C-alpha cells in the first residue's frame, strides 16, 4: 500500500501520528493473517513546506510506477487553494499509470500555517 504522508515540514506532527497508526494497523493485520502480508511504501509529502507540492507529486509518481503497489492512501492534506484541484492532479497522475481511482475524501483540517 502506498502511503503519502507529511513526515517532514510544518505538518509533520500530524503526519507522524498518521504513520504510526498505519504502521500499527499493518502490524496487527500481518500478525493475524499469516498467508497475506501488507507492506507500506511511504512517500513524504512535506505538507506546508515550500517544496511540498512538488514532493507530493513526485511521491505519487514514484508509487504509481511500482507494480507491487496495489493501493494508495493520501495525501493527508493540501497546499493547493482547492482540495478538488489536488485530487484531480493526483487522479490524473495515477490514471496515467493505468490505475483506477476511487476517491474518499475526509478533510482533517483546512490549512497549515507554514510560518
């Protein structure tokens, strides 16, 4: 599972918590399911950082190019003016690699103070 999360940058405190919960779930799942294992492929989105948008796009492209990545979770937020714009960009990137995209948006916060 590809996991796009802000591990660094102004929103890292949120991203680290999300990552720890995802790792906990994967560990719990893998202990209960011996035949099928899940592995997270993590990409840092640097949400709120000056290069965050470019890093998120680079991460999405890296994950989409891996045949062993069967699903993608994230990104955790947006630096764009519009969440719909970011979703469209990410969808276009993934569909360009041949993935079918199902969108489930649950806004966690409206903005990150980058100062």
